[in-house]
C-alpha cells in the first residue's frame, strides 16, 4: 500500500504528518509513505532525513493571503498583497499540473491532506481518482481543506464534530494529531528532561514559543520585561523560540539563564516543553494538543490576524473549559506588564499550574495519530481491492 501525506505552510502542519507517518510504519512496516511538500518551503529542514518517509517530492503551491479583521476596502487597496495573490494563482495552476503527473507516477492508494496551501494542487489533481481524507486541527477548517472537501471520503477532525459544517456521515472525530514523544509529564520525567537539556533540576522554567515562525509581537513584549523577570526570580530559566528571522530580538542583552533559539529541533521539542513549568504560546491547535498531552499550564496569546480568527475560537474553547489563561495581544502590546503579571502569578502558584494542566489534558484526545493511521489503512485497502 502507498499512502501520500501532504500539508505545509507552517510547522504546525508538518509535525502531525511526521507523527502519522511513524504510526503507519508501526502498524505496517511494508506501507510506502510519500510526503509531498511545497517548493521553496521554509520548513524543508523539518522533513529532511525523516526515516518514516520513504520518498519526498515538492510541487508549486500558491497562498491566498487575507487577514482577520481587515475591511474589504483595506484589502482592495493593499496592492502588494493583491499582486502576490495574483502571482500565486499561476503557481497553483503549475502545481496542479505537477501533481497530476506525480500522482500518475506514484499511484497512491489514499491521500491525507493535513491543511496548508500545498494540499490544494494535490487535492484538485487527485479528485475522483484517489481517495482523500482531510484533517483539521483547529475549530475553524482551513481554506485549503475547504476547497477540496467535496471530494474527500472522510473529514477527520481535531475538535468535536459540532464545530464543523462537513456532512455528519463523513466526519471522524480523531482528535489533534500528536507525536508519541509527548506523554504525561511526571515529576520524574520532568527531572529527566531537565538533565538532558542541562537545566537545573530545581529551577523554575518558562518556555515561550510562537510556533515555527516565532511571534514578533510576543517577542517584543518579552524583551521589555524578561530582564526584570530574571532579576526578580533568581531560579528562573527561560527558553525562548523566537523564529529564525528574529534571533537578534534581544539585541545586546544576554543572560546565562536565557536560552534563545530560532527553531527548536523537532526531536527535542517535547523535552523543552516537558521541562517547563509554564508555557507562553499561540493558540494553534497542534501545539495546544502537545502541551495538553503533557499536562502543561499555558498562557495563550492568540494571533489576531490569521484568517477566520480561528486562534480566537481555539482560545475561547480553552477559556470556556477553564483550561488555560488567555491574554489579548493588543492589550499586551499596549502594556506588557499584563503578560508579565500573568507569568509571575502562575510561576508562584503550583496549585493553579496543576489545575490548568489537568484541565487541558482532560480536553486532549490521546491516540489521534493511531486513529487516523488506521483510518488511512482501512480506506487504502478498500481502494486497492
């Protein structure tokens, strides 16, 4: 059997595919797994050398850029964005042609579209000829999956089905895909992670991640109060994934207890989050699920500009379930002290950290990668009969 996995645009699309690929190999080592990514992707390093993929290919893909909360007038007058969108129409067309030839060559039995714009050319080229399964992690399905949804045999969902408008008989609630590396972090496991990362076992650890691209607004806020935080809390260790383009965000400021990274290696991500007492993060569903499996206390800063406002909806879901602290980016920009106080209060309150971590874990479906891998195998076998 051949299974084709595709998705991209951010690391949040790629890491779940790696988890599914590994689970497929665990279930049936004879399965041939093909990964198709975007030409020129900034995240090619995340898939390079991954043993779970038997082969990897790239096709052209285009992105439709639009930003949450923008008026139609502002969009109309944004000449640069409109020109880039116009250019990308041709990239999509080229990608569809590439994908058509690629599918004829590879002859996969089933395709998983994880989301991200690279899935559009593959999905459109495969329609009617290869079974397609989509997977959405967020409460709001992405545009790429929506564009090809009519040809999908199943829609796997990260959140409960009531959040989606897909046909009920085609939905499979699998949960958000998380690697087996992520597990409930006990005090003993936290100690082990800290030793592996050469962090003091008795430290308080704050991890900040804006995802694979970093988060410039969060970075700017942290820069304004991290020196004060380190001075006020002598046992504090800070791990900050700033994004590869933002490595100079702290300027000349250096401290041996501040560890700045562009993009943390995929194989070690679970150790960094597992070693943390508190995590500041965006509201991407994949990261939240990873931290949920680990039972981590999180401070969520939703990205206000992503299309459809899906991070706001993800964050509201967590607030409703009392599973995270959510702070508004605009408020933090105006007054970074809001985020600083949230960090200090949570680091000082072990009971609150435990409560938030437990509530977040209770919301997280364990074994999503396994469920999705079994669904892919089932559909692929039927297609091959």
